[in-house]
């Protein structure tokens, strides 16, 4: 098997380093600008620039999967707005009241919060399922889902 020619975009170390660099740069620039521009505007401009840069690379895949995208556009918009858009708005809003370093540290804790909140949620559902096997009420039959909604919102922001 022939070796692949080495180029800059085949180095995972370089790409991972650039990812961390750009993500950190987002917090530094956000902290510098957030007092002059509203968090909503800053998040909108950030994602507008990101889409403009990525669209030429993603366009062939978008065209190839267009029927599926068109069928599920509401879900895609919903997840994009809640998962990405509001996360950035809340982050930029928070940068008005803290330092860029604190913002990066708190943002770095998100994966841990997702694991902890997910573990707590899954263990609660596991116990509820065990109760359902013993004649209890299955969690999907419950009408009170507010705690699950709150854990999803908490884990995504």
C-alpha cells in the first residue's frame, strides 16, 4: 500500500492545535468586543463568517444530501439555534462580567458537565425502568418531563 503524501491538512496534531487556537481566539476577541457589540450581534456575525468560510468546502455534501436536509430542515434549524446559537449568545453575555481566561476555563468544563448531568439523568431513568419492571410507571409515561428538559438545557450551555 502506497504511503499518502504528507500535506498540512493530513497532520492531526496541526489541525487539533489550530482548533484550540481558533477556539481560544474566539474568547479573547469576544472579551475585547463584547462591550461594544451586543452578544446577539456578535454570535450572528461569528456564525455568518463561519458559514461563509465553510460553505465552499461543504457545498458538494450539502447537494448530495439535499433531500434529507430538506426533509429535516426544522430539526436542523432547531438544534443549530439552541445548540450553537444560544450557547454563543450566553457565552458572549457572560464575557461582559468575567475575564477571557475564566470564560475559557468554564467552557472547558462543558464536556465534564455533560458527562455528570448525563450520568445523573441516565441513572434516574435506569431506576425508573427498574421500577417499571416491578409494576411502576415507565418514565416515558410520565407527564412531568421538566427535569429532563432542564438537564438538556444545562448540558448544552
